[in-house]
């Protein structure tokens, strides 16, 4: 039964807010509707005796969840986290929650740790839930900001706050997330539903919000609640009724947008479609060749030479449905993707790179059974998205990945039918075809310059440096950075910041710049951006404003970003390390675009050792405030190993293994640390440790589907032992593995071939 209009204060304004934009703030009472089988999440009365029994705690605490949680957190913290994840993870839900699709939601904020809302949004055609605590800054307009203040069971790295002592400090422990919540509440009216206001941390924020009084607030109260008059006296609007009654009222009073316009959701696919030539900025042919732009304008005007891979991959995806094209960096993968997308025929052609899995699910829901050809560049950045897309019977998926990224993630595609296609280095015939496409006045010489020997790597990068005039080079980038550094320290910092973000799969945005420069004056920030763009224009490298979201700026030249990253580390280490340090200490991860991808490489142990020497410990402490998972521990362990702090390295890597003992990458790191700690010693204990390290790599190779990295490390160590310890006992095994990987084309990288040559060289000395 639905509630009546007279049970809702300012009901007409409330109806308007539901249709024009409202924040939804939910508490435990919101998730209490039973699913189709009658299953309910446990309440405190049910949970207490279950916890007492499971953890063997005195039954006198069975009626006091706050005290009980404090005890369990103190005694069994890790086990309690796993217990909560199991208890509050659901696989089905009450379909009355689907009515949320009717509401124009501005953001979804919750103190609940369960995944009910994820299940609801998995069926939505209108919204995809965007967990800011996991993904960082939101860029896609169809994504619904999701702020789980107490953690969420869906993400293993998300700490679940449960218990009086933990909840008392949650707003200080996670200040950035609470600040973000406050900012969202200031942007639109808010509906509190199923929330009991027992959380002091949230109450402090709500009190501040009510004092500012710039937005309407509605609070759902149960009939006969003692708080009805109190909330009205505080300046809130009150809704009297149960959660179920309020959802039924919304069903009756808020029209279904899909019935109003069939185009409302289809329009949201526009960011993923191929633009027309009239929608694009003009890119000169010279810029395409000399700056390495991969831009739709260049593809649609046929600047690029069409190699045999275009038809081969198009044919392969039609025949096999799911293909991943694998190649070395700068092998032309993005250009290939665009060329195939431009010529392909399909009911829907979508470019779905850099989207979270929730957005992929929304697109699947939206298309229903319609056939789609989907392209995913850098597809291994989020392999779960690719797997989900490939599992759809109506989708053909063509992904593109660097060889190392594919090797590191291919095991996660188990159960999906997918074929790998290798994009080899440029043949002489292909290089000649590209050369012929280049206008004569852009060529370095009259004839093609190709590699001198078969062992040389020859990608688009080598081709360009040998054959094109005015190509960006390390020296040109270094000269620019030297001039900028002398003229404007701030502009240098912004170029370095943009480079660091870009090379770690993110990009500059205004929220990052606000925090980095410690100002909210957008006029001043625009002046900084303009100055940076002016210097970069001297070498025709744009820092371009995104057309769909003007708070974002991207370095359009991947070549510049790669060269600048190397130059900054080699020639401007002090200045670059200061920029990276400032980013980590002053910018919240929640403001960094694609943080879940960015963090995989941005905090690399070797990078931090090279940049900061012995001074990165405080940076890892800051990173741990947001992400204390196994991967962060692994990188800090490798960092400590590089600094010869082997005691600390073993503490971190052992803790990482205790968190995720089945991860072979972490075991590989354990073997590396063990080897590095003992390779310069020659005692019986160090010999045993070296043997243990090699045996660990042997087990990783035999058990893990990511064989390449294990084989490479094993071979690298085998060569070291042969050269420095005169121990050649591992060489033949290393040779066997490398020959196997090259023969089956599991690894076509030049580094694998280089290691095989090193192994052969040491074996020849024995013979």
C-alpha cells in the first residue's frame, strides 16, 4: 500500500526534485525488503547471536551489536571482514527497488555495506553505478556517483566499518570521502530513506548541511517515530511511512521516462560511437606523422596506411566473435582499431575503452538483443569488462592490448572463447607502404630506411625516427622542458603532472589541479592551463580540453608522453619527484580519473626507488590510507628490496601473501626479493634461499597461466648465477621454457628473445 500525498511535506516540490535531480542517502532500513524467495539481510537482533556462535564469544553480548563488534574487531579483525562480506553479499533483490530508475538521481550515498544497490543497477538501462572509492573521478555523464561511506562488500580492498569504535572515527579515517559526500549534498536536494541517524560521523555532516540551508532535505520516518517533530524543527521535510510504502508512492507518482521518450537511453550511447568528420577538429597531416596523434580525423581522411592487419582482424572477429590483437607498444594498435571500426558494418559499432564494468552492464541492458561490434583499446586495463562483453551472444568483441598486459591478465578470461592475434613488427613491405603515404616534404630521405638486421625491433616508433622529418625526439622534449623550467616552474609542474597521469592511464582534470595548486579559483587555474598549452604548442603537442567534459584535459600525443616520461626521470629527477610527491600528498584518489587503473603502475616499487631513493616510505603510508590491499604491499615490498631493506620487504610481501596467497604475481615478487637479498652472499643459508627462489619461480611457471614473466625472471636469474656463481644448473631449464614460449608464440617480445640469446651464450661457454 502506498502512502498518501499528505504524508509527505512539500509534496509538489518533492515530486519536482525526484524528476529534476536528487541525492539518495540510504541506511540499513532501505535494504530490508525481502527478495522473491523471502530472504532478508540480518538485522542486529539476528546478527548478534550468529556472531557470538561463529567467533565463540560469550553469549552475554548477544544483545549488544556495538560492543560485540568492538570485541570481534579487536580479536579477529581479518576474519570478521570475511564474515561480513559473506553475510552482506546478496545475489537477488526485491524488484520494487527497480523503481529507482524512475528517479533522476544526482548521487547515491549509503552507510550500508551490502551490495543490494549494485544488484538493482545491474538491471538498469538508465544508470551505471560508479563507485568513487574504487574508480576515482567520474567522467561519464550516465554514471551515477556511488559513495559507500562505510565500505562495500563488492570490493575486496574496501574496508568494512562495523562497530562503535570504528564508526566513531570513520569520517577522520576517510576524510576525503566524507568531504566528497558533503559536496554532493550541497549540489542537489537529498532524500534520506531507511536511515536511522545513529552514526555520529554522518550526523556531523548533516548538521553542517542543515546550517547551510541551501538545499531541501526529506527524511523518511516510520509511523509513530519520536523523531518526526525533531526533524521538522531542524528544518527538514518529513515523509511518514515505510520504505516499501514510499517506493510504491514513487511508482504511482513519477512517470516512466522510457515511455515518454524512446530515445532517452539510446542517446547515452553517443560518447561510444564513431564521430562524423564535421564533429571533429582539423588535424594536419604533418601533425599525424610527426607527433604521433591517433585521432579520428586522421583515420576518416585516410592519412594512415592500411596494413594487412586491418582485413585480417576484421575477418577474424566476424569468424570467431571474440579476438584480442596483441602487439608491442607503438605497433599501431589504436590506429588499427580505428581503421577497422571505420570500415566495419554492424547494427551498432561501439568503442568501449576505459569504462567500468557497471557501465558495460548498462549498455548491455540498453541494447537488449541488438547485435553490436565492440572495440576495446587497452582492453587488459580492465579485463573483467572485456570478459563481460565477450560473454554476450549478440556482441562481437575486438580488443587490443600490449603483449605484457595480455600475458598478465589472460588467465582472467578463462571460460570465454577468445582467440589471440599477434600484430607483428612492421615488415619491409608494410614499412614501404607507410613511407609511400608520407608526403615527400615530410620524409627524411628519398628512400625507406629499414632495420639492418632481423634482431632489431622495428615498430612505428623506429620507423618514424628513421624516416620522418621533425619527428618528436627525446632531445626536442628535453630542450622544451629545460626552457619551461627556467621560465615558469608552475608550467613545468603542470606538464610533468599531465605526463605522469597520462603514462599511468589517467589524465589531468580541474579537481586534481585545484588540490595540486591549492586554489579553487577557476579563473587562475585556466590561466595556468593556457600558459601550459602555449608552451606545448611550440612543438605542436596539444593539451586538449575534452569536448564532452570540459573539466578534463588530455595530452593528445602518446609519443610526447612517452618521451617526456623518460626525459623527466633521466634529466629532471628532483623536479619530477617533487611533482609526484605533491600529487600523492595533496590530491585525493577520489579526484583521479581511472584511479583503479592508475594505481597499478603509478606507485611501482622500482619507479619510487629511482625517484625518491630512501624517502618514499611516507608516500606509501599515504597510499595505504586509501588502499592497504595486497598489491600496494607488494609494490612497497619491491621498493624496500630496491633500497636493500630486505627485512621490511619480507614483512610486506609475507603480509601480501597472507591476504592473497593464491596470487602468483605476489609469489613471483617473493622469489625476486629472496633472490636479490642473497645473490651477493655465498653462504650455505644464501644458497638454500637462492634454490628456494628458483623453485618458487618453477612452481609459478608450472601452475600459473601467466608463464612469460616467470620464465623471463627464471632465465634472468639463471644467467646471473652462471656468470657470478658459476652455477649453470638452471640454464637448460630456462632455455626449454623460453624456446617453448617463443615456439608457441605465447611470447613474441624482444626481451624474451634477448634472454634466450643470453642463455645460449652461457651454455656455449660450458660446451
